[in-house]
């Protein structure tokens, strides 16, 4: 009989999400399994469970509110910007990492996609082939072509505090200066600066729509989906898989490095807006409208379903309203079927029960510098930037892997008759990129002319599936 969920048992990034300006992803191989298992006792106290993460987030909110009130009463000039040195640490293991750990005879999750690892899934995900014409080899960064056994996530307010915490993590996993792990790569993401904070690199506010978890989230916002704990946590109500007892209260973490071609995307919007026949009200910016129709939200976060013709920043930031909508199942006047948020959460197009099993918790962070003036002039990406995508789900056949393959990459979804919806213009991948991807509905209900989407603006450069165990399981490994 499974006991009631305790937030002290679940790693904090899963159910709550770390507060972060910066996040380090430390990918490692286990060199000496016996030593590693012994040293985990030193590491576990550094791991942030969900109850601690909730407390820290509440504290940050309180401090920000106090700060805002002080500024409001006119002391703003003498008060220094608020600074919260909060750092969250979590750990997760790949399928080969669980094997390597040797903490149990057969450490499989019975999730075929997880147990085989992301390299095996890359072709079906539509990732590019580095060996065209020969056996498929994903066109990934070399680090992800290696065996990665695990990842430590360290999220916090600055590079300084997160780097210091990483040093503590490494020290906890070594005895007499001999480490039980080998570093494969350390990637660093950071929230974009200034007014772009919270926006991904194409410029759109991110992290608006997340499902609420039954029995965990007290506040449910208008329009927010409520999901069973088992959609995210293994072994809980609603988990459709067949996982072993030691997996209880763990979650599968999908990590993807997704570089974004920002100047090329912007050039496409500008040129297409000039040539296509989208309705552009007087004085409005055609590229902005087109971009909003590809994403399904304006840059401010306002959904095009509620604000079809112009951005509405008040709506974008109003959490009481910015998720309160459904698509009208036979129309794409306000939002194309293929728009990224409609593909990923086709609310109103399908029954809520079907969608709710496929919702994921997204915990990604941007990486890379802002677009330079030279890149703007040449319309060519010269510096790599994009999204370190992170999602949590209890199984991949419903979560990330399903969403990418069956919805984003599937031109028949959500509608195939009397026309094909087309590819998700933001993340949809087409194995053979020639001819280019197409989508319907960028021009409203004019379905006669699909829009050619050119080469992809987001191309995966690798990743891995990890299992983020419960704290009790970490203690028993
Ligand atoms: C929502 C951008 C990759 C799944 C969004 C939003 C933006 C965005 C701007 C709207 C904000 C929000 O609702 O929170 C991007 C970019 C990506 C990317 C630029 C790649 C560089 C992915 C991937 C997946 C995904 C790989 C999963 C396969 C979702 C989901 C939502 C979402 C589930 C919420 C939809 C809703 O509930 O309305 N994304 N995304 N995204 N994205 Fe992505």
C-alpha cells in the first residue's frame, strides 16, 4: 500500500521548480560505483527536497514584496536591489547510470524509451543525421554522444553561488581527493537580462502555462489544468506505467540542448509578413502578428486566442486571465492549429482526459548571449544561443517523447481533414528537411496556401533521459 505523498521525499525541481537566474548542468560518468554509492551519503544532505524549495520560494516572494513596498513609499533610491543567495541541488541518473550503480540486479524503469536512452530515440525524434546516406548518427555535440551516467542540476541566483555549490558537490563525491565520478560536460544556462528576463531567445515570455498537481498545488489558476500526481511521479495515482517499487516518487527528466537561430527566425517573419496575406491592421507590425500566430502567444505572453490582432501586455502578465481560454475545435481564425502552444496543449481540440495525461512540467532555462548588432545586420547566427529544455514526466510514451514525435512533428495533428495542420513551426522536426516544413493557418482561415517554414530554427544538439529518484531511494542506493 503506497503511503501519502510527502514533499520531503521528492526532489525540489520536479514539483516546485527552482528559483533561478542561473543553472549549471553537471553531466558525469560514474568511475567507481562502490565509492560513489558510499559517497552519496555525503551528497544527499546537499539535495533540495520539494518542501525546502517551496519554503525558499515563499521567502523570496515575501522579500520581493517587502522590497516593492519600500520602493513604493519612496525609499527606493536608498534600498539596494534584493539579493537572495538560494541554491537548489538535484541529481538524476540515465538508464546506463542506473545499471552502472549496481544498487539492484535489474534497475529498469520498464519505460522502454527511458531504458534505451535518448541516443536510441534521436532518429524517431527527428533529430538531424550527421551521416546522411549512411547509418543514422545524431548530429549532436560530442558530449552527448558519450555515455552519460547522471546529471547534477544546480540552480541559483548567480554564477558565483552556483559554482561554489558545484565545488561542494564534487567534494562530497571524492575521498582523499580521489573522485568517484568523471566530468563529461558542465553546461550553464542563464535567464536573459533586463526586460527580457523570463523570455526565451525568440523573445516570447515562457513558463506561463504549467499544470497544477492534485494534492500539491493549493492554488489553481483560471484555465490551469489539474493533473494526477502520477502524470509526473512514478508509482502515484495516474501513473500508467509498470515501474518497480524503488522508483516511487521519482520522475523522468528529459534534457535537450536546443539552439535557436534567432536572426534567421526574425528575418523570416519580416519577409513573410510582407509577402503573405495575413490581416494586418493599420499601424500594426506584420512580423509581430505572424510570430504570435506561430507561437500562439504574443511576446508579452498574451494568448492570440484572446488577443487575435494586437499584443496586450496587461493580459500577458495577468495570471488570472492569461491561461483562461480554450481553442474552438473547428477554427484557427485566432490561432493556427499548428501554433506551438496549440500543438503542445490542444485545449478544446481534444478531450481534457487525453490531454491531461500528456502534460509535462517544464523547467528549462535559456543559454547563450544576446543577439549582437552584427548578427542583426547579417541575419546570421554567429554565437550559439537557445534553450536548455528540461521536462518532468512519469513516462516518455506520454510525455516529452510523445509530444515531440506525435504532435510537434506530425503534420496531421490536431487536424488532418480537410487539410493538414502542418508542423509545429517552433520545434517541429522533419527528418528529410527538403522540401521544407509547412503549416496551415498562419493566414487565419485561409487554408488554400500553406506557409513554407524554411529550414528549422531550432535543431537539437543532444540530450539524455534521466531518472530523478526520491530522497528515500537516494539514501538506500
Ligand atoms: C509553451 C517556446 C521547446 C512544450 C511554450 C511557450 C513558449 C515556448 C514561448 C509559451 C509560454 C508558456 O505557455 O509557458 C519554446 C521554445 C522552444 C520550446 C523557443 C525551443 C527552443 C519545447 C519542447 C516542448 C515544449 C521541446 C516539448 C516537446 C511546451 C508546452 C508548452 C509550451 C507543453 C505549454 C503549452 C500550454 O500549456 O499552453 N513554449 N518551447 N516546448 N511549450 Fe515550448
